[in-house]
C-alpha cells in the first residue's frame, strides 16, 4: 500500500471512530442524562481506549457540541434545494426552521438544552472544525437568494442577517427547552420568533 493510500486509510478509520464516539456518546446521554454518563462509559460502549477518546475530544462536553452540530451538511443541502426551487425568502426560512426544529425536538429537552448551552459556551474557545457554522451558511444561501429576487432589504450584509436568524433559532430552542410539558412545540416557538424577525428584514415595495 502506498503512503498516500495508507494515510487515507488511517484518516478514514479515524473519522469512523470519531463518528462512532459521537453516535454512541449521544445515545448514552439521551438514555441516561449527560451528567450520569462518564468518558469511561463511552469508551466501554464503543470499545476504544480512553486515549483515543481524548485524541478526538478534550472533554465529553466537546463530544456533545460535536453531536449538536451533526447534520449540518443536510441543512445546507436543504437550503440549497429551497433556493434552487425559487421558494420565497420568508417561506424558505420558515421551512428551514421547521426542519431544524423537528430534528432538535427528537432529542430529550434536557439534553437539547444542555447541548445548546455547551455549543454557545464553545463559540469563543473551540477551533472551527467546519461543522458549527453550517446552519449559518445555510441561512446565507437563503438570504442571498432572497436578495437576488428583491425580497430582502439590501441594507445589511447577508452574513449579518443570517447570524440574526440563527440567534433567533437558538433563542427558540432555549425557550422551548425551558417550558414544561409538550406544548407549545418547538416548531411553533421557532416559527413565531423567525416570523417576528423576518418582518424586519423584508424588502419594502
């Protein structure tokens, strides 16, 4: 095996190990609660050494943040499909919000809240691995498409509008996870917050 192929094989195996740690760790968090699951338990369930865990994640909080950002590529593809279909900007943003809300609502509320808080805490300290900005990239796709069609005011940069929309989504998740009981749904909470913000960035005739 050539050196390049060997390196690629090692990288693929490392990537699979990382994904396995995320999948198993998040499953354990969902079943038993974040604070009840130890790094030792995650390693035992995945069959990896503790050193391997720490090679990929400095803490179990870092693993939780990585799990929180999974699926970002799918969100970007969904945004690209909405833009390509010519979906009006407000409808496209609400559709993307609904997709994110449904994915998040599949997670127990306490874990969704903890993951959101840990992700916010990691913004300044964690290196950008390309995953944690995917939702914002998806929103930029929609904002730029809306600007091209004259549906979004040109007074702000696309990245600024995308950041504001992303924060509205984060706030919706935090509000939903803080509410007792099953109602209102996360999709309802997110739709209300996004609708309010969309009214401020819509282009005026």
